[in-house]
């Protein structure tokens, strides 16, 4: 706030951008309240230039497409998280005589004792009592406006029959964490976000695939590299949808999850595996609701979605004999539409391709088979799984083992892990052939398969 003393303007200095922003917002709100009583005029745009705007950009860290008015509203929405009692202080200074000022909006929280700004508070901040301007600014909260597209802010739902804009301003949790703590953490796994981030410390060289499978994975990488360029083509771009849908199918342990993790790692895109135990619900409509929470958030954040054991959700439709059959088919119909509209990379993984509804198969851009590794692949996997800090008996013939025992890459890692632990338990730095055979026998036993030397 500027103070005039004689012919000099004294401008207070602030230690940080947050303090400057909050001080200026407080000044704007007080002037807006005073103007509503007709005691003085107020022009919001006198604040559109100067140190306030620079500090606003530094605090909010949002896209350049976000307007000045939208930035002011975003700042308003985070005030309870930065300075509890901020709006109470504004009201106390603007209305020292007290009283209820309905046009200002705001609600009380259940735990938070202060005023939480609402959509009405935002409209009052921007337009005061001007009805036409209020209607104009209300559009910024629409589903096709920038707040929704960037997933930054929404107005909370209200009880039936109450004005829509009386709902609380709800800033995006990820964005809020970014500006308050300096980093955007992974969302917490819960019923509200039924997915977990998957990562791997392995590299592409650790992944051993059949040549045809590797070629199809290369096609996915090509899409991830160039799809934005194709989508921008003025003639062809409007004919295609921006997303990419892939089915990985094959026995467990053949590299489906690892491949999804490595794709995300290479392109620095988080990969989230859907937790079907939290997604699938016996209550009609709840499954779709849970899935939409993940899809909408992943779309805004440009995440990769990975559905493991996808046939539990994307199963074939059944004949309608009961209400449960009808609800199950409705879920599939919803999923068909939702995956087609998803704008990112969507990977479904299943043990068997035939378990997936044919309508989904037609919508996949790529169907990738992860077969059991052949002799050549198994030999590579054995050699790549050898620890660097420990040796092995010279009489171990890895090629012969690869030829004789048909197991997956994950099982080979389990065998080597077992043999290495056995070596350390003996106080030895040598893996024995007997330990390798014992590890293979244990893997065969899990599947009720007969082992022979």
C-alpha cells in the first residue's frame, strides 16, 4: 500500500513475494468492500503492473496463459493455507463496526475456524456488485475454461438448491504442494486416488525381450516422441485422437510391468498402476466414479496409466440376466468411452488376450505379446542376472541351464537371489551350481511342475 507524505510516496518493502502478495490482496479486498458502499471508486487494473504482478507470478508458478484476474482468484484460494484468519482480518479492518456482509461470500470449515473463500468471494473480488461482470467472470469456472483444463481450481459442490458459486474454492492439491513446499509430491494412495506410482532402478539393457516384442515397444516410444508433432498438423491432426492405447499380454514375469516402468523412466513421465481392489465396487456407479478420479487427474498431469490384470475390469460383456449383469455391462461401456477419450498413454496388462472384450481390442493402437523367453533370451537373462560382487563355480554351464529349464525372467531373478543369499550364508563369495538347481526346483514347485537335474 502506498502512503503519501508531503510530495513523496512511501512504498513499503517486503521480505518475500508471499508477504507482498497477501498484503496487496488485503488492500484490494478492503478497497472493494469500501467501494461497494459508494464511498470511493475502485479499479482492479491499477494493480495489473508493478511488483505485485511479478511477485504473483513467482508465488503461483502457473502457465502464462492464465490471466491476471485468474491469478488473483488463485491467490485468494490459497489464503487459508498460508495465513489462517486472513479474511477475518480483512473484514475487521474494512468493517470495524462489524455486521454480516453477505456479498463477500465465504464459509466456515469443520476443523478450520477461519473463513474459507467461496466462488462468491472470487466474484466479489473481481466484479463487486456489477451483475454483468459477475456473470462474465463466472465463466472462468466452467468445464472448458483454463482452471478446469489445467486442473488448478474448482468450486466445491453445494447442497441441492443452493447457488453454485457458494461452494468453497478448492485449489489442486498437487499444485498447492508445489507452491507451498517447493515440490510436487506423488498423490497419496487412497480411495480418492486408487493408484500407486511404479518405478524401477533397472535400465533398458536389463530388459530382455523377443525381437518382435522389442520392435513393438519401439513403436510406443516413437509415439511418445512424436505424437504432439503429428497432432499439430492442420490437416491430419483433427482426424486423430491424442491418446495411445496398448495391450500387453503374456504370462506373469515376462516383463510387462518392467516395460511400462522403463517407458516412463525414459521419457520422465510418472507411471501409475491402478489398484483394482479400490476401484472395483459392488455398488452401482461407484466403480466408474473411482476410475474417473484417476483418469481425470492423470490427464491433467500427463501421467501414464497402467492397468495390471486388466481382465478383471475390461472383461468380456455377458448376457443380461440380472441387475448385476446390467451394471457390469454399463461399467464396460463406460470404460470403452473413457479409454478412447484419454489423452495420454494407457497400458493394459493381462495374462490372456482372449479375456479382454473385443470392443477394447479394436480400440488398441498396439497389442504386444510378451511370450515366454526362448533359449537365447533365457541365456541372456541368466548372464545379466549375475551379481558383480560375487563369483560362481566354473562348472556352471549357463547355456545348458537355459536350454533345459523354461522359466521367466522374473523367476531367473528369484533363483539368482536365492543362490546369492545361500552363498553369503556360508560366508562364501561363490555361487554353487547346487544352489542354482535348488532355486529352480523351488520355482517349479510353486507351479506344481516336476524338476529334474
